[in-house]
C-alpha cells in the first residue's frame, strides 16, 4: 500500500516573490534530495512536486502580496 504524499503548509514568508516555493525544502533529509524545482502555490493555493509528490499548500488565512 502506498503512503500518501507528504503535505507541507507554507506561510506567506516562505513564498518567493514570484509566487513559488522550492522543493526539496531545507527541512528534508539529504538522502531524499532531488533536482530543485519551483512550485506555484499562489495560483491554486497549493501545488505538488513532480519528483517526490510532496504537496505544498498555503496555511489557511495566509495572504501573499505581490511586489
């Protein structure tokens, strides 16, 4: 049976100015690293990594302001 993908809640401070976060994130163990990818979390409120399936979602109530 497959384990469900990990879900990481991010705050507005975690989101880069372009509206993305990157994976692997700094809290992931080194053995699980893959090439860095940028995931849009602003458009839909969440996005999934194409390598490890980790889902990144804005915490409820978080508002991201563009610069």
